[in-house]
C-alpha cells in the first residue's frame, strides 16, 4: 500500500484552520494555501539525495552537501492546484511545471480531461502532483494514470485535505505513489465534498463564488 504522510506541523495546522473558516476571503486564502504548500514541500523533499562537493568558505576548504541534480516536475491539477504548485516551487525553483486540466462531471463525479502540457523530458523527472482536496480520488487517480501512460515512474501526490475514501482509491489504483496531506477529514458528503473540509478550493482560491 502507498505510504500516507500526515504533515501535522503546528504552523500548518494553524494556517489550515484559518483557511477552513468560511469567513476567510480569497486573498488571505490564496496566501495561506501557498504558505502551507511551501511548508509541506519541506517534508515532500526530505528524501532528495545529496552529494558531497568541495567549496571554499572565507576561512577554509570544506566538504559540503548539495542536492544531487534530481530532476523534478511539479504538476498541479487545474485549476485548484495552481497556488499550491507556486508554494512548492518556492523551495525547488529549478523544477519544471506541467499542467493537467481535469474537471469533475457534476453528475457522474468522474474526471474529464480537458488540458495537458508536460515537460518534454518527463520520463527523466520525478513528478509532484498537486491538488488541494483529495475527495473521491477520481481526479488524482486519473492524473497519475495519465502521467504513468507517458512513462513517468516516481510520483508523489501532495494535497491539503484528504477524505479517507480518496486516500483508499489512490492507494488501490497506485500503491507505488506516496501521498502527503496536511489533514485527513471524516468523509465525503453526497456531492463529493469533504466534511468538514473547506468548501470548493478552486472557488475559494479564485473568488468565483
Ligand atoms: N473539491 C473541493 O474543492 N472541495 C471538496 O470538498 C471536494 C472536492
């Protein structure tokens, strides 16, 4: 089964409580989502390999560690994943960004793909797929399916809030994918929203409701 990392650092929990609050407006919501994603990136990148190089400090020659040229692509699922992707890119600015556009059919709740643009060398890159809400798991599973069909191997999924149903679905379809979340909530409602969640992440990020 794919590993689930619950990143429950106090700063993340505090900021998450503010964005859950229905009275938090889009500007603050966006800023906090980006900050939380940056904080999560710290844990998501923990296994990045290091190599030793020799550097010259003002005092002496020293052996120092640097990240060993790992190639990464951050892939937000449009549109809600965009702001989280910016937050992650702050810590790994050399990463490339791909985009996958999926929307959830309101009747079937199934993901429908409408856009995809990925780095040309995606087979050489580890992918960090980003979507704030892991609800039914349909979009995340479809996005990961798509990346794997194109030859991607190492994939991590980063979400703010997950429902147990979404985690189970991704784990079942993609047991090799590590999942990083800041909270695991109770369950889904009849419309596929996470309870208690934070509402529609895309609408709250972009002020469209
Ligand atoms: N997508 C959202 O934006 N919110 C949910 O609660 C579920 C899916």
